[in-house]
C-alpha cells in the first residue's frame, strides 16, 4: 500500500516533532503529573531556558525535600530570566541574562555554580539555603560585582559549610543552624542588616564583617578567629555569643575589632594571639574568663568594656601589650584583680566587691584622665589601692566607694594620690600608741601621694561592722597616723567641724569640708606636718576619742581663734590650755583681743552646760616659760547680769573621760607670780577664779574631779562633783 504525504501532512508532522523536540519554542515548563517520576544520575542536566520557566504539574519536581531534583538544574538565558525556588541537588546559572530569584527558599544540597549574568536575590526577598548533610559544601561568593549578594543566607543540615575565595555578601539575614562553618583565608564575608544566628561552631580565617543598621549575629556555639573579625560596620550592629570565643589571628591585620558594634561574650574570650581593638564608639562585655596569652589589646579612652559574669578575674594591664581600659564597668559577682588596672575613662561598679589585694596580691586600680570619675550603684567598693594620676580643681572625685570623696583645690604639683582602703582592717601604721579598736573605726585608709596639693573637702566612708566596740559614731573625727612610733594627731580644716552620717544599711561617713580659705595640705617630707597637713604614707583614722583642742594664743575661751583648730571646744572635746585663756570677760586683757561672745552657761544641766569633756592647764609645749593659765572672770554684763548670784563655767561633771580620771587637771610646773585680777599676763600660771565684781554674779568654776599639781588661786567659787 502506498501513502501519499501531502503538504498538509508534512506540516502536521512538523508540528508533532516540534512539540516533542522544540521545547524552547513551545514548552516553557517542566510539568510532572502524578504518577510521573523523574530520576537523574549525578551527571544529568535539566536546562531551563525560558524567561519564566517553572517546574509544575500535579507532582512538581523539587517542591519538597523528598522530590529534590536529582543531578543539575541549569538556568540558562541570554536575557532576563526568573529562577524558581526549589529543592535542588546542584544548581547552575549560565549566559548573560540577569537571573532573578522568585520569592521563597532555594535549597541546594550539592554545588552552586554561578556563571553568566548577575543574580538578583533582593527584589523578591528570597532565601538561599545550603543544606548538605555530609562532607564540605562550598558557599558561592555572591557580592556586589555579580548582583549585590544574597538576601537571606541559610547554612543548614549537618554537612560542613565553607566559603570560597572572594567576597560573600548577605544583605539581610544570615542563619547558621547546621554543621560547622568556616570562612576561609582569602574570603570576606559581609553579613547584612537583619538579625543573624548561629547554632554551630564558626571558624574565621578570612575577614568576617557584621552588618550595619540592626544587623547582628547571635551565636550559641563557639567562634575561632584566625583572621579578621569586625563586630559591626555601622551603629546598631552587635555580636553575641554563648560559647567560647578564641582570637588567634597572628597574621598582619588580623584580630577582633569593635567597629561601633557591641560585642557580648557570654562565656570565655581568649586572646591567644593577634589584636583586640576597641575604639571610642565600641563596647565589649565578657561573662566568663577574659584572658590573654599573646597579642596586643588596644582600648581607646572612649571605649566601653564590661565584666558581667559571676566571680571573675580582671585582666591586668601592661604597657607592652595592654596599656589600659577605656570605660570599665563591673557587674554581677565579685571581681578579683589579676594585675594592675588602668582606666582612662569612667569606672562603674554595679555588683559586688572588687578586690585588688586578694591573698598576697597588692595591685593598683588607677584612673589617669582628669575628667574621668568612679561611680558605684550599690554599697560596694574597691578593696585595696585606688589611685588617681590626673586632677581637676573643684571636681568631686570618688575613690574606693560612693562615699569616699575628695575635692582638690590646688593640684598643679600633685602627680598622684592613692587610697588603700580595707574593711575591718587596722590602719597600716597602727600601734598601741595610736589605735584603739574600742574607740577608733577599724578600717584602713592608707594615703600615699607624689607631689603636693591642697584639699578643700575630704569624705571617708565606713560600714557598721567597722565601727564596733564602744565607738560613738556621732563623735567621729579625723586623725592622722604618720608612723607606728608616734601617737595619732588630729587632721582638720581650720575652723571647720567634722560632719558625721552614721552607718546603717548604707555607708556611714565623716566629712571635713569648707567654703572658706583654709585647706588640708598634702606636703612633702615625713612626720605628719601640722594638724592641717598630711605627709606621704599616712593613715586617715576615724576616731571617736575626745579631740584635744589646744589654745595657741592668749584669748577668750569663746573665741575660735584662741584654739588650734579654729573651733571652740565642746562637751565632746578635751581642752588643753597652753596660753592665758579667760572666760566671762569681754575686754581686751592679758595681751589678747576683746571678744563679745558668751561662754556656755554651766548652770545648764548635763552635757548641754559643759564647756569641755576635760580641761588640762599645762605649760606651753614650745616655750614652758610663757604664761599658761585659765582665768574665770565675771566682767561681761551679758553673762553676769545684776541681781543674780553665780554663773558657772565647768567641764563635764559625770561620765567625764579626762586623763587620769580627772575632768580638770592643773599641771603647770611654774609657780604663779601674776595677778589674775588684773590685765597683764605676766607670771600667770595655773587656775585663777576671780572674785565678785560689784553687783555682778560671782564667778564659779566646776569640775567633776579636780587634780591639782600646779597653782590654783580662788577668789570666787570652785564646785566639785554634781
């Protein structure tokens, strides 16, 4: 039989052949309907050439992990082409057309080969996930030279993931939830502006850059850096890790750099080698151990570093490899110094105590910038040595705790000032002659300095446990112990009374301050200086022992200028008369100036009527031949009005704690040859009670006990006891 092939038949046959073999022209999709299956060998290839080709049908290939497309799928077009997100084994792009990924996630378990034109992941916010379960899977270097980089990049499944040489950019989110990841030497990884996560170990041998904006990376595993790690390239980026971080970047330019991004290390940070640098806008916090075996640590004065864990050892500074911290904050548990600590910014202590002197250690916490200060947000303190090496006048500097403060007045020649503070510890120069735990605060405040300067306000804190024994907190004042062979000497600002805030749940403190011209001077030499001076290596003692206030000029008792500290004695003080001092006389006599203010009225009951705790009349310590006497007079009409009988001037009558159990002692060794009823001080020694003058009150002198080993002349009344 013969078949005749007509023109019409030829055309129909061509159409059939075209439908089978000419898919680029007529078939854009790979349609797989159930129960159709597709099996491809490792070298098999599906080439998708249409602008909008897809895998579809009732059982589309690659729609789920079980239908992952075997072999290689190649998207190949010389003009623009859309790529369908699917579960691929191997994925390849070819020819010059821009490849735009549709919305969704593209999974690759094998090799991703990026040839041809640019890839666009951003327009449809697509995600690329490398999910090999075994072996080492390479991450293609997508970046601004071939389309802008990945939008979202996921590294999943158990297989190891590794970058290739070049630059890999992630513009949005980076997620690492699979096997360990290595950014190799020669590779730069730039993460994006969204929050990134990592749940497995990361090793960086190349350059690892966190993104800007709100870009971040939170890791729950470990990070080993042998390359360059930049925590953030813009404000807002940060890095947080709960595993250990090791910096071992010995190569040139390698290290860890803050670059504006906060870094939070919730475990250990170990600097095995390489650089760690924090600039003025950078911050870093460590909850575990912060250690250095080698490498250089450079923190600028504006940088912020925090120890935020439980008990931690502070990494000490060394001029050779870690000169100083910038701003240093301590929170969480107790901190122990592992070396000298130098702070050029602010010092903030939030948590427990910082111990600079644990065991045999004796380190120094030093602040070297005049504008910097220390802040304490709880009742905690630095135990041991706290030093300043730069100062501003009239700036209140906090030392070892929130209530130990100094305001300097003249610092031009002051090189450094250090306080060594230790709770429940006797002063460094303590001895029986100068320290009594029954009346002195048991707290070491050992002061050392280089150069000279002046202080206009001194405040020193203590705790309740330091003020044990019979310490009367309300009576506390300062004294200086300048060596262990001498008694303590009072430390004052002339004319100023100490102000005491007793300890309770918070620190107690003693303050000596002035708005006037007098100061405490830090002077060169040894021996303590005068009562308004301190010498190097002296203890600042807080004592409730009665103050011994000594007369230094001939003058009325009620005149502050009569006394060495510029303050009139009270019932808390022991008065020592070494000049001619008078009461009840408002005239200029005995070579002294007139003074109008009345003495306290001794007729008032209890301590309210006591002019002093005790009164001792002794020869002048510098010149025993100078007159030394207490004259009790009644020539002040305000004190001795007409019609009354007596006006008493007295010491404490009960509970007096004067030397030798006496509240009044007359101990002048020179016999009196003067006249206390007159106006000349010549020859006056001892106690002289004047007689009644006209219609005024009779002068009366009172004492709880009276010890006389000198001269007493009584023309009025002397009362003993209550």
